C-alpha cells in the first residue's frame, strides 16, 4: 500500500489523505519531519519545546490537509504551520510569567573555554544564542541561513513581507554575531572616530513592513 | 548595542547586517566609512563568521522518541474529514440548501439527514458561471435522457476522465451529450425506481453501482426521494477513483443538475461523498 503511495508527490498524498487514506499523511510526515524538527528546535532553542511544537503543527496539518489549496508548495505550507506552532508555544509561555523564556540554564552556559569547544558544544552554543534572540528573528535566520530557503519563500512561510524577513534576518544576524563573537574570533577593538554618520537608532526601530 | 558612545560613528553590527541585506539607510555613506575603516571591516568579518557558524549546524534527524510520540498522536486522530478540493462547504450547508427554498420536496427525503458527515463540494447554484460551453443545438430542451428513455435511460460511462474542480463541468456536459458506449452490464431489470428503505442498511459499493438497478437505489438514497438518474461515469475525481452520478436538480429538475461524487460507498453514512451542482447545459 505505502509502496504504491511512495511514487506520489506531496500534493497527491495530501489528496489521498483527504480521501481517507490513513497511510498517506504518514508518508508526508516521514518526508518532512527531520527538517521541521530542525527548524522548530532552532527557532525555539529547546528540544522539549520543539517536540511539542512539531507535534502541534503536524496535528494541525493532519486536520487541515483537506483544505490545502495546492497554490502553496507543501513544504512552504508545513513550515508555515510549524513556525506558527513555535510562536504560539512561546506566546503561551509568555502569558505564564512563572516560566521564564530566557535561559536561566541555557545549554551553552556550562561549556568549556571556547578554544576547546567541540562540534557539539558549538552547536549547543549556537542553539542557546538562537534562543536568546527570540523566535521571530530565530525563525527568519534559521530558514534563510541554516535551511537555505529563498527570502521570498520564507516570507510566504512566515506570512510577512519580504522586507520584514530581511530586517529580521539582519537584526538576528547582528545579535548572533554579538552572542557568538567568542566562537568566531575576537571582536576587534573600536577606535573612536569623529561623528558624522547616521544615528544608531537601529536597535529601537521596528522592522518595516 | 555594545557600541559605546565614542564609537557611535562606526558601523553597528545592525548597520553592517542591514548593509549586507541591502536594506540599510544611508547605504552609500555607510559603505564609504566601511571602505576606510579597518575596524568596521573586521566587525563585518565577525558578522560573516557567525553566519558561517550557523551553516555548521548538523543536519540532525528528529530523535526517534519524538518521532514515535508524534506518530502515536497522529494515529490517535480520527480519520480526516473528507474533502474533494475546489470550493468545499460543510454538509450542513447542503442540508440547508436541500431543505431551504423547497421544504416540501425535501421533506420527502429519508436519507438526507443521515448524510451528516458528508461534505458539500462547490455549491455552485445559479449564481455560478454557466457550465462549460456546449453546443446548444446538440442538447435539446427536455431531450436529456430523463423522460426520453427512462428508466432504462441511465447512461453508463467509463470515460477515463479525471474530474477536478476545473474540469468537472465540462465532463458532465460531455456525459449529457455523448451517446453512451456499449457497457458490459445487464440492462436494468426494473421499470420503477427502487426506493430506499428508511430503516434498511442501504449501502452500495462502487462495484454494485455497475448494476443500473442499484444506481437507481443509490440515487434515491442520496436525493432523499425517488429520482431517475441521468448518467453515471466510473471515473476518478482528483485522481482518486470515484463514481460521478448525475441527477436532475433537486428543486429544479429542468434547469439544474446535481452531481454526486462517490468515492467508496453510496450510503447514508458515507463521509466520502461530494456534492456538486450546475445548471443544465443547453437549457435556457
């Protein structure tokens, strides 16, 4: 049965699912879950939350697959649902002040000195940094810089304008550079120069739409 | 940011990142500064290094325990609601329609309410565009199979068409115009439509629907009253095997067609029956 399904593309599988084929959706999940997992993990910076978010997302997709229109790619659609599940999860957390979002015990807190960091420790530091920049910026950076999706597709996934994706990416990258500076080389000292260039208000401006 | 006041005129990481992304204000001025400032170029390098770090993240798979947990959660879900693509309306809407303007006619229905779980596809009605163009001359007013040769006038087809939201009107029109091909089933052995038994376990598999007599029974079940089916095409809808059953319109048999898309069984409980409606082609 699933042998016959294996030849179908995602869209056809969703149609089968909508027609009551209980194996079709499983195949869609199988094809996408690793990437959805990575996106959720890095957007949230925490494996437990990521598991909750991906489960929520796939259940939503299961229920909504019948109304999938086919004008979006299945990949885009699934990522959109997954990122939304991540943001929902953080919103729920934030409405419960007893659970601090920021890392009182981040994965990178207890690691050894930077020069002896192994690959795993580096990954843990990056994860901690992504967690600190918050899910909106993290999602944009992860989808563009880690997963390599084009900005236009990410705009569709996040349901925001292309310009907003770019500004979230820029801001996220800047904060990551700050947080991860010790991993990639020392930030150089900055000599003072005479004034003349634009204001430094970029921190407070909300991204344009 | 970490830039002290003294460094206000160096580019911040934000500005560098915006410059990189092509969204910086004063890009020319920033770039001029960058060209002449080794410290800022070094900070730009820091930005690139951290981006490069991101690309070293391993392409890890979902952990097996998480995958198992999600599979279990999905397996516990009820079967997905049935849909057919196109404009999908919940079955309640069809119920409202059947009972709406012509309550008396629908009151005769025995199976309509039992169709609660089914869904309505593309409620088109009269407000929709006319069906795919057909040559009006080829379809005479009132000369459609209904009445002309009933009850043996049921046309059975196996066109091989894949009906979709975009094509179904054209294909249905084709069914009305085309002469039915020789079809390998016995001629109908009933001269009167079979009426469904309200209490009976009325349910017909798609195999059984090869028998014209059972097509009549299925049509009566779906319409909620005895009705003479016009045509049936053993075909596919959205690439999924489905019988396309064409009936005269519920309230206006002269001007409308009701089309049922039957994916597994024709029964009052089937959740995989879709419903379509279009004006009768060629009838003004």
